[in-house]
C-alpha cells in the first residue's frame, strides 16, 4: 500500500467535531487556501428533525482577506453535490449555486453528506486579496435535532509528509 493513501497528498483539516446545533447558526473555522490548488469542504448530516418549511439548514461559503478581521466575510458562489443516505454510494449532480447558498431538506436530509468545491484560483475575482474560506451554516428555528460535522480536504501545490497548516 502506498503511503500517499494516508493523507500525504491531501491535507485533511477537521473544522467541526460532531455536534447538535439545532437552534444556533454557526461558522466553521477559516481555512487558509494560500497553498491549495483544490479545496473541498464536507458537511456530514446526521439526524435532522423539524418542520419541513421552517427549520431547514442553509449552507453558504464565505471568503475573507484575513481569518480574524473587523470586516465581515463575503458570501461566495460554489459548486456542491449531495449524497444519498449513509450506506449507499450515490451522489447527486454537481450544482453551482449563487452566494445565497443551498438549503438542505429537513425531511430527506438525514444521513447525507454535502460536498462543496471552492476553487482557490477563483477567489481573487470574487473578493480582492481573499485567501481564507469558511462554511456558514444558517439554522432556522423550529427544529429539535441537527447533528452534523464539518471538515475540509485541500490538495496542496506540493505534496509533503508534513503539511503546511491550513489553520488560520
């Protein structure tokens, strides 16, 4: 087995440990995309319980010029795919959305994974000097459970055994 299979060619960056964030919108940590040629963010959805029309989570991606700044980050467009339920290996079509993000259906979202692609090379055209990106999960009140976890996988320009930190 090749050692590259253990994450040497990809920088896997945990952003949110599994949590129940039923009533509170939140942001993941910022990820520094300076040395990345590809960035994929994952949101793994566990149980989602709530009224279908009032408690769906909406996911947006935000870019900023600094990880900690007095300037609010800017929502950016992205491409995503939604998996079928856990235990199956079927992904929906790649879909590009505006900076308004994508809403996950609370009725059918249980056990699915949202894969989001952000093109580091396109950030400059969206937000001048941006290199930091995070996921924002908007929660509309009324639900009773929203289990989820977030991580990012970055493909660096140059693979190495010890990755340059993507932490901001």
